[in-house]
C-alpha cells in the first residue's frame, strides 16, 4: 500500500511531482477551485484574497484551515509583507522573488503539486497563491493548542527531573536534544499511516548505536502499512518481535531523561507524533523492574527498591496459586496452628477454594478497571465500596473466607508496583491458579518452567530477552537486580551498543 | 499438516504431564478432620481401640480458642480402626498434622512396632510424631484431662517436649528415632511416659519419666530424675539445672547451677578380655541461685562446690546405670552400640552374649562441671541487723 515516505527528501519529491497529474495552472481562480474541490463540504478551510497596496493588479490568495494555523504568524509573515511592502519596480509574476524577498516566514517552500499542497494545508501550513503563476508557496504557520509539559503520571519521581513528553513530537525531540547536545544524536523521520500520515522519529546516537539493530528497525518501520497511528503503542505492536507473546519486547517511557539515558546505552528511541510515550528498543526483561529514579538516588536504596519490585512481581504472580495449591493439595506444608485457623475460616464457605480465588481475582480486576476509567473523585469511592463494603460483607456473609481476601489483596497490591508488566502478570497469575487447582505445586512448577522457557526464547531486535539475567559478564549484570554504583558501570552491553563500548573511556 | 502434528504432540505431552503422575488429589481443607493426637489402647477382645483427639473447628470465630473433640474407634487393625470412623458421622481423618501418639502400657508390653508400622508406612503421618507410653491404665483417658494452658492435649504435650531443652527431664522420641533404636545394634529404645497428676485446678497430664524397652517390648519405667541422668549419658542435654547440695553444720545447703552446654564422651575400653566403659561428661554452667549463703568469690570455695556437684552427679548417674543393669537388663545407654562403633571386631565376638555382659559391665563416670560465672551478684546478700 501507499506509504508516504520522507517528504523532506527532495529527490523523491520531484519524482512524485512528475507522476502527479494535478498541477497548478496560471489562473488564480482555477487554482483556488482546484483546492476547493479537495475541500468540498469542509467549512473550516479559509480562503482570503488580497493584493499589494501599490501594485493592486497582482492578486494573491492564501488558503489555510482555521484552528490549525496560528493567525498571528500568518498575518505577520505572509499577509502583512505582501500588502505593505514596496515591491521591486520591475516586479514581474515570479514566485521566487516573493519567496526570497517578501514572505518573511522562516520555513517556506515553493511547490506546484496540488496533492502535496493539500497535505501541507491539512498539516497546518498556509498556501500562498499568486495570479498568473503556476507555483505556490507553502509557509509553515502551524499553531494549535497542546498540553503543557508536565510530570508523567505513570512515572513519577521524588528526586529528578519532572519533565515529561507531550503530544507534539517536535517538542519531545527538543527535550531529548537539550539533554544530549551532540551532533551524533540523530533524528530520522519516517511518515507512517495511510490516513494519519504520522511523523515517526527514530532517535539514536550515531557513534554508539548498533547499526544492525537500527537497520532492522528502519526496515520494519518502512514495511508498516496501517491506516492510523495515534499512539506509539499501535506502532509497537506492528513492529514487535513476538507480537503473540504476553511480554513486551519493546519498552516505553514518558520521560525525556530516561530516553536520553537509554540512548547513551546504545538503545534506540522511537517517537510518534501525537503520542507522549516513546518506544525504547532493544528491551530486556529486566528493564520492567527499572525506574529512572534508580540512578538519581543512593545505590543502596535503589538496589533495595529493585529487589522489592522483583519480589513483588513474583508475589503478585504466584501468591494466589500458592494459596490454592497448598490449601487443597499440600496441607502438610502449612504450620499446624495456621492450618487450624485456615480450616476454621473456610468452615461453612460454599465454594471450593479455587472457585473462591478465581472469583475474587475477577472482582479485583473489575475494581481495578472500574477505578482506572473514571474520574479521581469517584475512583476513591469505588475502592472504598470495593474494599470495605464488598470485602467485609462477603466475609461476614460467609461467601468467601478471609484468607482469600488477604491473598488477593496482597497480589493486587504487589501488582501495582510493577505497572508496566501488569498485563502479563494478570495472565500468568490466572494460569498459575488454574494449574494449582488441578495439580497443586506440581502444576505450578510446570507453569513456571513454561514461562521461563518462553522468556528464554524471546528476543528483542535480535537481543536475547533474558540477556542480563542469564549472563555472567560483569558489565551485563552490574545493573540488574542490584544497581552497582555509577562509577562501576563503565561498559555498555555488548549486544546493544555497536561501537564505543566504554562509557567513560573516551574522556581520558 | 505439520502444524497439526506439532499441536497433537504438544497435547500428548500435556496429557502425560497431567495424568501420568504420582498421587494428586484435591482436598478442601474444611473437609478434613485434622487429627492432633492418637491414643492406642487394647479393647477387651483383642481389637485395637483408638482415641483420636481432633480439633473442633465448627463455628470457631477468630477470638475463640480451638476446642478438642475425642473420637473413639475400634478395629482389628490400626487401619481398619481409622476407616471405621467413616461409618460414624465423622469426615475423613487427616494425619498430616498429627503430633503425638500415645501407646497404652498393654500395647507397649506386647510390642510397639505392630502399631507404629502404620505410622511409618502410610504417607500422611509424619515420621517425627512424638511417641509416648501411658503409665495409667489406658492411653485414651489421658486426652480427657484438659491441659491448663492450651485446649488440645496433643499441643500441650508437644510443647512440654519442646521445653525440655531447659529441663532435660524427658527425652523426646519421634517415631523414626524409636525405630532406629529398635533396629540398631547394641542399643535399646526408650519413650517418654505420661501420667496423670493433681494440679492446682483438677487433674492434668504430665511427662513423668521414661519407659524402657527391650527390643520393642516395654520393660518398665524410670522417674524424671533418672531421666535427667539418662539425658547426660545420651548426650541430649541442652539446658537444665543441676542442684548441688552441700552438707554443713547447719544442715543441707543448696546451690542451683544452670547448664549452658554439655558434652558427653563414651569410650569403651577393652583389656584382658574384659570390656569396660568410660563416660566423660563436660558441663559448662553458671551459678543461678545461691541458697547456701556461702561466699563463692574465693577460688577455693568454688572448687569445693564444683567437687561437691561433680560427686553428686557421678553418684546419680552410676545409680541409674546400676538400676537399669540390675532391674531391666536393657542397654538403653547404647554402650553396646559404642563398642560396635569403636571396636567392631570385639563386638562381633561379644554380640551374642551382650545381654549378659551388660548386666555386669563396669562403668566409670567422670564429670567435669565448670562454673563460668556467678550471675549478677558476686557475693551472697548479707542480712543486716
């Protein structure tokens, strides 16, 4: 299908001009009509005719879409110069003169392909037409309201920069550029989306990136054919290594500082216009348990936080399964007094343990989903309703036993610690409960083996998913479950970085 | 086609994994009747009469303690007695958490292995079930006297054994240890014995001594004080109190020494075709209580006390050995085992006649009691006028 490639590439543009049938002609009226054909039934398109105050015979016309352009810029850079300036004495109908001497915008271009011009108008540029000229000038007057830069909700830090990505991609690029003012930082633009024509930027550090990974990424991006890319998540699903896996083989971040530090490791960042989430790749399993704050605080504390995150992932995935397995198959494993109290609390409960556990897990997911999609104020009352009313009432009515509520609550709470892996952990947790219900711990062991095997088989852009967890090389395991002090992290991971494998070797 | 084959293979693998495995059965925990203790008696017609102490969990709220319920059942064998409970209104008994098994005197005299066999053979009961012998008429009646602190007698009995590391007046004997002792060469088995005593609030059950077995048959009982001496010989002392008595002009004076650490070394000596045993006991203690009023600050006074305590200890141990040699002839101290381990060639010769040799075996006991410190008071409290 038709993918509009790099429009800044002049050579390709000229080819398209030749191929296109619709070209401007010398009549202003005809040209305007040509555009209006495209914008039939679209009342946001504005057309304004005007001329120079001295040479009124030469008509000009500007076409743009209301709301997409900044009126101030259009007035100051196009309309005002043309009306007020003194035209050269020997002014003939020549767009080059207008472009070079009159229009005062910093970003303007001369084009004659109508299709291309229409795309430019749709993207917020203004097109200036002149009577008796078969060329047009498109001026960048983009200007629409967007969210201001704020701290991302999902990746909060206590200590560290509070800036987060926003929707306009150029703002995001500037945030990365400000952190890495080096000419080796490259932003490669690819336009993806048949309808959305989304600008997608691939950012990398030229002197560190692994060229094989970069080429593979560019190849995959060029092969993408999809109607609309509105979030980098959609794009991620289209270029992932193992799209059927429950684990992500692409990372994501909303923080420019995280993005910049990942660039320094040799990773590649993909930013899509209109999406405040950047994709990072290659992505390793262990990165689920990282937070950028780990590098801003004392390494003892960040190591503890990481260990807690890993532990809580294990708990959230295994706790309900372990409860079911031990309570229904391996009663001899429970300490005697605990068994008495568990047995007493299950007295009179009508459902088998596994049904009870599955039911409560389901209720917990409902509460979570309900709390996620509604406003903050009602969200609190949902949790009160869910936790207090449902929980205590269910126990009092002897519909569920109290230990199950504790186990599910612990599982849910620890799940909140590693939000990025939430999707996978819900599925694994469910699988573990079912296996535990059928086969006890024996079944759970098989489930764990299956997951580990699956994780071992995954790759992210050719890099083994468990690289840092199965390695014995010091440079690959220094920054995993425990973050070593910054000065120990002197080498980049071999697989990920292509060149310049030492962090501080270049400095002397 | 290929992918279908793959899928089928995968299905087979999962089927095998799921179905062709060892025992797996799904039991709801509230359907189990958790047996805490078993008492084994003999019914009048040679059947076994079992009394199970189970925890009654029906309608238990978190604030209330667990109550115990006794279930009685009869059968020709242990297993049939267990299964016969099903014909009453009890759900299946669960032995995974059984803590104690009490044998009646009659059963123990006939041979304990007969009934212990099931405990070891079956998958559910643990190998570390604590075994007891009842000194009373039956074993089942012991469950009828409620312990003073906990609700379940079995829990109380287990707690009593756990606390022995501060007392050393009873020897915990888990089922596996009993069987080891019965099957090993040159050692006879023991079990703690239970009796009913008068407490401040009615009657209660107490561990009152040790039952002595020969092979697996009960021979008799020794008292708790004797068990204390026995613990020293068997090197099972982890704590406890040695009371040293000192005679003086004003009557008997007593001092308590708390044991920190104790180590026993048994050595067989073979000379002139005669086996004798040397027991060396090293005890580290500290002075815990001084009822005597003797000022122990001086080196000589302490040496005097030490000598006194050592002599009394030797006396107690020798007395016990003599009692067992003459009264029961069962080598519960494992002297034969010691010979077997240290001089096996002699053991081979003497194995057959060991019972006879044991009866007049010469045993020398050497005790070394070290007094590490005198507690927080270095001098006795002087009573002012």
